[in-house]
């Protein structure tokens, strides 16, 4: 499992971003393991992403409510893309 956290500025919501994984530049969001708006704890697996080599679960970077920004589907997204934000409960 991998974790990734980025914030735009102090006080902003933690963000779940596509991490750099070797030379991979694009990933596919395969499945959200929890629904939009659900409460999550830091470290909970929340989404499955797929590279051309493997599927990886990403974990919530902080506790709170999940706000999904990129739905699961057929469109690949770039490394560094914010997949979701986590907002306080």
C-alpha cells in the first residue's frame, strides 16, 4: 500500500494524490474502496490504482470525510493528480 499527501497551503484539506512510482507517468483509477463522503481514518485503504504493471491501494493521508474528485473509470490520470481531499469530521 502507498500513501501520499499534499496540501495547497497551511490549513487546507489533506489531499490524496497519485504518487510517483518508478517511471510510470499515468495511472488508472480502478475502484474506490469507500464511497464519497464516507468517514476514513489515516492509513485506511481508500482507492485502487493501476499502472501497466500492477494494482496498488492508496491509503487516506488523514482522518476525516473523503471528497472524491476523480471517479473510477477508463480515463488515465497523471502522477501528481489530486484524486480526493479529506475534510475534518
